[in-house]
C-alpha cells in the first residue's frame, strides 16, 4: 500500500551522513566522560584520601548514565513514535550536548566540596537521557530509508559513530596529555574536550534540521497506526521482543566497556602502562573496531543479522577465556583482537533490534532494548570487573565476559522475527 501523503525523499548521502554525524557526536560526548572518569574525575571531583575508593565512586557516576538511558528511551521514544523521528533526534542531540558542555564548566571538589560530585552526577544523567533517545532514532533514520536488501549496510552507519567518536575523544585526550604538563591538564586542560562538544552539536543540528521524515514513519501515520503510549504497548504486546533484544545486546556492551574503561583503568594502575601509551594502544584497536563493522554488516545482509550476531557471540565467548593472559602479557594484541570482535558484534546490532518491533513502536522498543542492555551489560561492567579482578583475579573478568556471551547466544536463538 502506497503512502496517502507524499513525503519528500531524503537522499542516501544525507541520510547516512546525518545518522553518522549524530551518533559520532553523542558517542564523543559519552567517551570523553568515560576517559575522564578514569584519568580526571577521581582526582578532582572526589575526596583524595583513598585513590581506589575515588575511582570506584567515579565509575559509579559513569554508571548513572546507563540508568538514565532507558528513561531517555521511553521519553524520546514516545515522541519519536508519535511526533516523528526528525524532531526527536534534534531534541536528543541538544540534551546530550548541553549536559556535556556543562561538565566542562563545573567547579571541582576543591572549590565546592560534595556539591561537585553531585553536579557531575546530574550532568551525567543528562548525558544518559540524551543518548537514550539518540541511538534508536539514528538507527531508524538509516534503516527506515534503506532499500530492502541493504538494511544492515545502512544500519551500520550510525554504528560507525561509536568508533569515530571514540577516536576523536581519545585522540583529543592523548594530545592534551602529551602537549601540556600534569598541572595544566588537571587545572584546565581536561575541560577542553567537553567545551569543544558545542561546535560538534551545531554541525549535527544543521544536518538534522535539513531532513524529512522517514518513509516508514510517514506510512504508519498515513495508515493511522499511531500508538497512544508506545512504552505501554511495548511492555504489554511485545515483552518477548523486549527481553530477547535486551539480552541479544548484552555481550556487546560488556565486551566494549571491558575493552575501554576497565582495561584503561587496570592497565594504567596495575600493569604499569603510562596513560598516553595505553590510550594510543586503544586508538589502534578502535581502528580495527571501525574496519570490522562494515564487514559484519555485509555478512548480515548476505545471510541474516542473527547469523552475523551468533558468529560474533561465539567469538566473544572465546575471547573471554583469553582475556586475562592477553591483557597481562600482550597489550596491543589484546586490544586488536578484542576490538575486532567488538566490530563484528556491533555492526548488525542496530538492525537486529529494529527488526524485532513494528513501525508504530520501533523507536521506543529498539531504544529500550538497547539501553536496558546498557544497564545490565555496561553500567556495571567497569565496577564489577574491578571488584572481580581485585577479589578473585583478572581471569574472572574474562569468565564474566564469557558468561555474558552465553546469555546473548541463548537470546539470539529465540529472537522473534519481525519484518521492517
């Protein structure tokens, strides 16, 4: 059935660039916080009497965003499924951007005491709300404009925002730490990445305001398929899809944050790596992350998204067994192999989650599944991995990763099928 209304078509180039630039900005904002949570915030925003406790408290604020992300999914998903993808994506980008810039202007613990970590936590919640609404909309912007045989290929463009955002964020921190002394870096240099986000937000807004609605959403509105409360519909009519989607994304989150936040913290505090060296190692690894995303998307279009995700999950399980000896003895190899696996699992992730839900609740459903997986798979990962490594040894961090892979594998076996 053709649209009852005519919707101007978005050109492929505009769609793909708008979905890519938005997630790049959002993940840049997210990663500069993750890096600062290891290198900066324990020293500047928490009492300095106990370094280990300050690091754990910093990781706790890091985790707050993952709690906020499902709330952002529900809030922005509601308007994304009722009002439209375009306006909601603009609002999500503004929420994330303003929260990030504010972090760059916060006074530290030395100036305002306990109010400093509280304000930091509040801004982190804002970041989580914005990213909770951003990811799902960006994926749908790409997939709902894609030809039927290129869903995964289009869907991997917003996924590429993750490695690109990571490279820019980590590269900026690396440049700052190498170009200035510790005194200047901790006095004001660390603020530069947060304040620079304002420029990127302006670029992202300019791109998104030029878009029209996706054909799938326009069709749903023309056919009067608007749902009154999308979140309620997801929980009452699509609970199986929501649960399966959450666990299907679980191992992706666990491996990524064990490769980035936890590995950076452990390597610089326990294995003797200078922070600049390990940041450089991570940047090399992220190049492999970015390179494998198109490969897995191609495989997903050629076979299926589920097939590509199952291959990736088996590799995650195997990597978990080798996690501790690789990190301890072969840092660069550890990062390259791990990030290759991250790329393979990340490429088709957006497509497989979007395929689980009908158009009328797709923004809400896919976003909720993705961000609930963030709570269980990412928010706890740096904290839990640090506790496991200190209590039982680094090998148990790898076992934790392999256990997450088992849960994801089971979810993929029962994944409901839903055509876009």
